[in-house]
């Protein structure tokens, strides 16, 4: 990782960037299709994941959620993805859900690699052979882009970005962080835009046109930077950052299905 996110690992930044909360005890279970997993990321730290596995031939979507969400928030959405041919695999960050530890920007990026290695191995051991797709929403766009760029198409067959950001400093300003006072002005310590130039896998970018937290212009920049020949930008009309799924579910599902179907059909 050529971008060092540790400059953001300060309380005045982390308190505004991360909003962890525990997972309700009633939501924890393991059954035929829903697998709650514990993913070691450090000797004494692990993060929770919930793998909704419907069919061994389906595409596997490793999902990194937004900064105020946890995997249990997607329990109702997972079967909907299952109906369009997707094994949906959301994972938490340190301090979120069933995870322990404390979230930080540097561990967010580093842990993504350990998470992908674990999930890929877990799926392979159980005969799930469909293509691996990484998907990130909002904050989760950072680990998703990191994996797609760093691992390449042999490991990550496709990328989906929903409500993702292109540059970190403007987003930090909108969140109320004093980037000038912290000496961060002009420094893109996350690197989504630069990394997108190395993404050659089929890519889907989804964004709400009325997003006030991460404006639609970020989606345009990510799309333009993306190095993939097969790329698509989906604009969700009359939606904002937090109601994009409710207002655009039909479009989002159709676009994800189109991408994953193409990946399943290609060698």
C-alpha cells in the first residue's frame, strides 16, 4: 500500500470518521445459508463477517459497508441478492458488530487484505467457485478499491463502488475535520482516485445524484480514472447518500446482476 493512512489515525479524525456499534445478540446465528465467521486480523484482534451463501456457482460479493453500519443491517438485503445470483458476504471493521479492537484508517486498509484471504479460503474449502467481486459503500469504497487495485483480476474479478469517494481531503472537510490544522491539506492519504487507474477488472460505479455527503462528481471522477475497458456508471435519480438503496433498489440490483452474470459467463 503506497498510501499511508496513519496520518488520519488521530482522535479528532477517528471520532468523526467511524461510528461503531455492537451487533444485537439476537441477530447472531449460523445455519445452512448464513455463516457467522470470526476473521483474525491481528494476534488479539478479529473482525466479524456474515456470509450469506446460496449456491456454489453464484458470484461471491465481499461487501465493505458504510461508517455507521454493521453486517447485521444487511440481513434483510442478503436474500434479495441471493435471488439475483449473488452470495452476499458483508464484513465489519474493528470495533463494529461482533469485532473487537478499535477502528482506525490504517487498520481499515490493512485488515481488508486479511479479510479477503480468509473469505476466499472459506469459500474455496466449501466448494464455492464463483467469481470474487469486491463491493464498497461510502467509507467501504476505500478497502474495496485497495483490494481491486492491489490484488488484480486474478484474485478480484470485479469491483462495485456505491456512494464512493474519489479524494479524501474534500470528504474530511465535509465531515467537519480541520484538514489545514492537521496538516492534511493537499494530501490524499487514501488514494482512491489514483488506485482506480490500476483497476482493470469490470467495474460498476453507483451513486445518488443528490448525495450531499459525497457528491455525484466523485463518481464521475472515479469512473473517468478507472482503467477498465468494461465499466459502467449508474446514476440514481432523486436520491441522497442514505436513501439510495430504498430509491434505487431496482436499478442497483439489475446493475449488479448484469455485472455478476457477465463474470460467471466469462472464463
